[in-house]
């Protein structure tokens, strides 16, 4: 089955970060809905074709029930108001089914899973690969059309074993990932890592997970099969209470550069 995220030009995906729900109990659902719509509109009007709705609710285990319900509600709203945008889901909790369940409910096109194979030490403790449980659950709900984008050695964590990144990429390819996300400590480092990974997993699309800016986006798109961007497009010094956290001018310039 063709995957929508790769059925066209290399996807440019803007990550729409949500507040940590556990630390933001004072935020009403009306506020969260306005927040999502305000920033999704900024992306859409700038010509960004894809949005990844990103939960940031930290937990030591599975996603909380309210995280799932809020994410599904906000994702459905985004789908209804901006049907032209491709949509992805990421859940902060180390939960093999959470992102897929939300994606199923809102008819999203992809999920991002940060520890798909192997093991990693994260800020919240050790995490083991989610591939077996995630792919089994996706099969059980009959949604092979929801692409799994898997980070390989995510830069915010450290591997618990000594396999190389290209070897881990082979694991991910064999374990059911539809695309790989590679992010180095710098843009130059990212390119070197992509070169090494392509030798071992040449069949899978590779996306850049961070470090892309207006100045290097053209090179990034030439070097990869897509990219994820967020902080480079955010308003500098924006108050946390402001609904608009992304800069409309930066987003337009970024997409102008990408299209050039």
C-alpha cells in the first residue's frame, strides 16, 4: 500500500509542540484548541504541507488516558479545519500503541517513534525498542497506511549497547519501519550519518529530524527524503501564554527557500 507521506515531493514537516498536559492543568480545552488552530494556520498560510502534532507530556510509563483523549480531540480538530495538511502524531510517553491509536482515531498519515529498536538511556530513564509491539498493533487495527517513522539513535538519548548507527538502521528496516529519522549534532554531522546509514539501509527513506534552517533547507532536501523542522521557525521571545508560538514570516521564508 502506498504511504501518503512519501507519495509526492520530499515532505517538509513542521512539528507543532503542545504544552505538557500534566504541567498545564490550567489550560482549558478551548485554549488548547485555539493554540493548535492558530499555529496550524500559520503553517498552512506559509505553505508548509505537513504538520506533526507533538505531545510533550512526560511520563515514566504508558501515556495517560487524558493524553490520549486530548491528542485525539486536537488531532481531529486539526484534520477537520485543515484537511489539506498532511498529519503526523508523536506521543512523549514510551508507549508502543499510543501514537498509533491516536493516528487511527484522527486518520493521521504517520507516527514518529523515537526508540524503535535496541535500547536507549533517556532523560526519563532506560527505554527498550517498541518495534514488535508497534507493528503488531498497527496490523491488528488494519492500518498499514499509517507510516512508522523511526528515529535511529535519537540525539536526545544515548544507546544502551554498542551497535553502530548503520547497524541499528538495518534493525529498524527489518523490524517494520517505513522511514528512518537521522539527526546529528550539527548539519554536517547529520549528512555524514546519512551517508553511513544509506550504505546499510538503502531502501528506506531517510528524513532529517532537526538542525534545518532557512539557509540550509535546499541542501537538506537534496540530501534527504524529507525533513522535520520546528525551533528554527519559532517566534523569538514569545510569551508562553501567547497562542502564536511560530513566526509567520520565518515560516514563509523557510518555505520560499525550500521551493527554490
